[in-house]
């Protein structure tokens, strides 16, 4: 509800006697950087076979659980959830295989 106190005139000047805004300043120039030599990269050691097999087994179990969830979602009529679960299963199993092969 609006009352008489809400209908006050605007206190800003009307006749243009307000000061003009300051012009924008240009940013300070940035000096060019010297090229940096890349640090030598040490070769990365591969994971031991036991660790690789264990990680792949964990990925296989999670992929199987996601596959079961995708099938259950599809039979329940939840197509979006089924698609998300199926893609998660494929990606999880794929990462497990990559871990096993590349280490």
C-alpha cells in the first residue's frame, strides 16, 4: 500500500547541476615477461601390478553396480536415470581397463 510518504519527489537535481562523471582511466601498461624455460620432467613410474589389478577390480565392481542400476531404472520407466547409469558404467569400466593396461 502506498501512502503520502511514498510519493516524495526525487532528491536528485533536475536542472543538470550535478558534476560530470570522471573519464575512465587507461590501465597501466604491463611489461613483457621473459620466456621461462620449462623444467625437466622426470619419468613417471608405473604402478605395481598388484595395485593395478586391485584398482581395475574395484572399477569392475562399481561398473557392475551401475549396470544393475541402469537395468533396474530402465525396467522402472526411468529412461534418464538408466542412461546416466549406463554411461557411468561404461566410463567406470573403461577407466578400470586403462588403469590395468597403462598403469
